[in-house]
């Protein structure tokens, strides 16, 4: 019975206000309080409670009326027993209602989500070739199938890679043009929330000092380093957009041998990060 009580309390927090003859129930989901406009809009779309929680909501007042001297834990145990002994069609009715409410909830949440960012050229290649490679190697584990696709990508011709690069550029252009100001704000909030959750996990697991000293993973690749080093050649009269466009064209025309120099610099940054992370782990883990 205790499990049923915990299940309910894990889904919702109930505040019961009792008048002379009226018992009113106010239930709200356990969720982080929104701090921004879009978060407040998301919070307005409340996730439906589970079948058992809905059953408790419907039966609680009646049980209190029948057993006014019962304490709250005993009331919850009593309702748990009632739920357990209900005929199947009653529980089916609550389960069906929950599924329908969840379907509506997911549709409303999906309508608020910004457009999905297209995958990189390599991601598009994997999407096109994963099933083919897996069909040819049905006994391989998924991780090995991905490795085979990566090897296949590495041996592809420059024209094939260029085709995927152009497809990616076209999809990115459509993606950027479709974003509204609200979409941009939601993407920013999502990224900030993800970073905040990651930081909280580190704090909970290792403490505030460890979280403060944790090395930050580099957020650059070979192209980023190339652009950063070329900033010194930026013409004072050139805008940022035209500069980045020029850098993109230069990068596309560069040979693989020339790009290796910048890839090596990016690899060195990640190697240094891994070394710092290991030292951090020795100190705090």
C-alpha cells in the first residue's frame, strides 16, 4: 500500500482546504517554477496526472466524508485498497482517459516547440546509409554499424561529401528563415536549462567546489580555429556577415592537407581538456 501512496505523491502535490461542509481540492504538478515568459507558457499546459492520481482526486472527498476521523495516511491507504479492488473496467476507464489526455498534451507541447535543427552533412549521410549497412551486417551491434558507416563516409568521394554539404546548407537556410523571435528565445532557454541541469548534477554528486573547478569542454572545431585566426585579416569596412561568408568559401576551397593543421590544433585543445579532466577526477572523485 505504501508503494501506491508514494506513487501518488510523486505525481502531484495536493493542498486540501476544508471549510464547514465543503472540501475543495487543489492539485498542482511538481515542477520547477518558470522564470521566463516562454517557460510560463509551457507551464500553462499542464501535464495530466496518472490514472491512479485521477482516481484519488475523484474519491478523496467521499472517503473523508465517510471517515471524518481518519488521518491523511490512512485515507490514502483506504483509497489505495479501493483502487486495487475496483473491477477492471473502472481502471481501464481511468487509463484510457489518461492516454487521451496525454495525447492532447503532447500535441500542444509539440506545437510550442521550435523547428528541429537539421543534422550535419555527416548526420544526413548516416541517416541515408545506416539501414543499408545494417542490412548487410545483421549480426553487428549498433555501435559497430555506426563505425562501419563512419568508415564508409571516410572513403566517399569529395563530390559525394559536397552533395551532402550543399543539402545541409540548404536545410540550414530554410531552418534559420523559419525561426521566429519566440523560437530563438525557446532555443536559448532550452540550452541554458540544459547547462543548469548539468551543473546541478555535478554539485549534487561532487559538491560546489568540484563543480566550480571542473574543466570546461572546448566548444570549437577546426573551422572555428581557422576563422578565429583569420580575424586579423578582417577589413575594417567589411561586415561580420560578409567576413564569415568569405571564410566559408575559403574553407571549402582548402585542401585536406591544409585543413589538417587546424584539425590538429582542435585535437590538441581536446587532449588538453581530457588531461585537465583526469586531474580534476583524481582530486575530487
